[in-house]
C-alpha cells in the first residue's frame, strides 16, 4: 500500500484482486456496510432463488460449521450477505467486522475476500488470513464458490465457509465447490432459479443408458447415482422409485459394484476406511436398509440378491466399447459427489479417469461437450488438448487460449509457451 509493489510470495489470484481493490480505491481499514435489515432483509432473501437451496446448504455445511467453529454464509450475486450461520461465539466475533446478513461484501467495496472475489472471478477461491485486502478481516480464512442458475448459467450468488486457520486446507475449497455444484443440481431439479425447465446435467431422475439397461423390463432393478448425493433405486415392480439417504446410497452403490457380495469387515472398510467405527454402527445401518429393501438385501456376505444395473455401469460399458458420445451423454456428474467413503471415492475416480482418457483420445466433439459441463469446465488438460486447432470448432479454438491461461493461473502454473503457426508466427 505504501510503495505500490507486490512481493514474489503473493499468489497471482490474490495479487490481481489487490490490484482491482487499489483501482477501486478500497480503504484498507474498511468495514462492510449493512444496507438491508429487518423486514427489508427478510423480504429480499425470501424471494431470492438461493432461498430454495438453503436447506441443502445447511445439510451439507451447517453441521460442519457448528462442529468446526466456523460460519456458513450465502450471498447474492452482488456480494450482499443473505445468511450467516454457525457457531455462536464465532458469530459474535464476525459481527465485529460486519460479517452479518444484509452487509455488502463485494470485492470492489470491501476488498479481497472469498465470497466477493469468487463472484468477481466466477470461480471458487480460498483466501488465507493476510491475503484479505482490508485489515479488520485478516484474522480470518475463508473459501467460497459461485452458484449459477442451471438454465442460464448466470451467477446468482456464492456459498462460503469462514473461520480460523483450521480452514486453511484444500478440503475446505473442495467442500464449497461440491456444495455449489449440489445446489445447482438441486435448483435444476426444482425447475431452475426462476421457473420450470429441463436442463442437461441436472440430478433429476434418469435411467441408465442403453448398455445394461434394465429399467424397461418388468421386475428389473436399476440404480441412478451419478451427479447426485442421494441415489435413487428403481425397483421395477410398479412402485415409485426409492430415494436413499446418504449412507444407504453408499452401501447400495458399493454392493451394486460388487455383485459377488462383501463381508461385514470389507464393507466397513469400503465405507469408513481407517476410522475406528464399532461394527454395531454398520449393522444398524444395514438393518435400517433392510427395512427399505426387504428381501433384495442379502447377508453372509452382504449382497443384493439380483443384479442391479446402474448409470455408472452404463457409462463404464460405453467407455469400454469406445462409444465416447454415449458415455458422455450418460455421465450426469461424479458418483455420489459428496461421499467420502473410500470405496465410493475409488469408483468415482476410476470412472472419471477412464472417461477423461477416452475423451482426450477420441473425436473432438465429445471433448468440446466435456469442457462445457460443470464437471469438465475446469479440466485444464482437456482445454489444452483443444488448443490444437484441428480438435476444436472455431468458437472454442478462439476461447481455449484464454481459458487455458486462466486455469493455469488459478492452479499456480506458469503460462503456456506460445504456439507457432505454419507461417512461423506465434499465437
């Protein structure tokens, strides 16, 4: 602030934000201004599209905020705080910097901060302590991700977690990114941020692809678990689909992937990893699940008594057959994206890696479709593959260099070397 110079240790995403703040004449001692309160605030946020996904935000981040002594916050597209919730003592501390509902936290008004900067950049960011531009905020660490209208892709706000140094981990950023994606999928399921719509890539009920397809056969059972945090079991007997809870979704997904069955010890490892979980916990979960599935769930070993095909199977089989277009059409997002069960994480990564490898090696239309999806839009390797002019349409060929440069900066990587055209000029 005194010399107008930036040291080499400042991350580029932060340095760029500081420059914007200096250009906007933000005062380093600034406090956010509260512009809405009481009835006006209640009316405004009740009508805001993100009110429809607040139960989801609280489910995914509310407990984390209470247990971890930090805050869940949600702001609108202009950076105005709509909700700030969490640990009581942390809330009182946050009031000292006006981190409260109704306050404006846009970057151009209150300097570098995770929700404001995420909105300015339209991608998730994490801001650590002294990276905040204004001094009253520098004892905090925060991570935020923008939320988009699934129909128009317009930014409608951001979700954020704010607290102390314990948030200074990559998992915090991954958590808010996954939460934002889940909110977008839920909005699409509800009909978008404003009015009914049908959007590709939502987590509305779908059927598995044509390979391994069982949903049209009487008595067949199938599972949809891609791009959704709670799987849906289609029982094939005329009854409505059964929406499973988080843990039950993980169990059924793992059993569907292991038709030979799993012992109690193995299933526990796939669900809990190295956590010290008493066997009674798993038995209780399986007992509750048996109440839902009835005779479909067998034991000794734990298994599903009939072959349950899933949308995961359909995509995997399409990839194996070289049908990248069919695989991408059936891939509606990562498998149970918020699950941390080791077995689910392994399956998730395996399918995504196989699909990406096939897309990178295959024809360009499918690769272009991949980078237009929420789960492929930040795939640097895919964008770099599209820099080859032979692999992209004119529209993407012109935008790929800028996107590659933007992603490499966000990931802290050096800018790509200039490409040389056939006439010897760089581009």
